[in-house]
């Protein structure tokens, strides 16, 4: 399994699991990502990486096994910037933004094909009519691909519907002047 880590203020990887054991600074609070995860998580929270931290337990004088405390109190405190010793880049790294600096963009593969964008019609109508409605059709057409690329099929379908309606309205509004001119010019 290939694992990417966020360490020393930058994204590093991919690493194999065996490489991570010997990586200096890698601990339970290090943010990790691998194929199949929706966002970055602390390594200690992931079941797939528990084998890396088997040595993090020690026996006290009574023979009881207790877990060794990590140097950083809580990974969520690091992410929100409440821990003083966290690096500035780590403080500002968002969890849910796939387009954040340092993140590798991985397009989401959906089962359904992309809804129609009507981009060709939108560009044609914007050039010919130059109306605000055709500008809206152009924007909606662009949003279809953008939403689909992010994996949000519902929003992509809605944007496709808007693009179709705005294209039809632009065509109808473009025909009105011709109908008036033919009616009054004879």
C-alpha cells in the first residue's frame, strides 16, 4: 500500500508501510492519506496502520501494558492551531479541501458519465447574442464539468439542467428581434 504523509510542513511520499517505521518524526499524530481515504487522517486513527505502532506500548513496574504518550497533545489541536509548537504550515492545512496547496489532486471516478455541458451552444450564443442569459448559460456549462470532476454528480446534473434552460431562453430571446423585424418591416 502506498501512503502519503504530511510531515515537517510538507507532503511527502508515497511510502510503503515498512519505510514509515523508519521515517524520523513519523508518529500516531502524523497526517496520512492513501487510496480510498476521503481526506487526511492522523495515522493512529487508521486501522490499516495499527501494525506500525505496535512498539508504542511499554510495561510499567507492575507489569501492566500502557501506551506511551505522544509529544503532541491532540492532532485536532495541531490542525486548528491551538498547539504552540505546531509548524505554521500545519496549522493552516484544511482537512476537507482537496485543492489545498500541497494536496495531490485525485479526480473522483463516478459510475455515471458526465451530464451534457452544452458548452458549445453556450459559447456560440454568448458570441452571437452577448446577452446576460447566454453568459449565465456559459457559467452553468462550466460548472457541470467542475462539479463532476469533484465527484458531486447531483450538483453536476443540476448545473446541466440550468445550462439547458438558459441555452433555450437565450435562443428564444435571440429570435424575438428577428420576429419583430419581420412583422413590422413587411
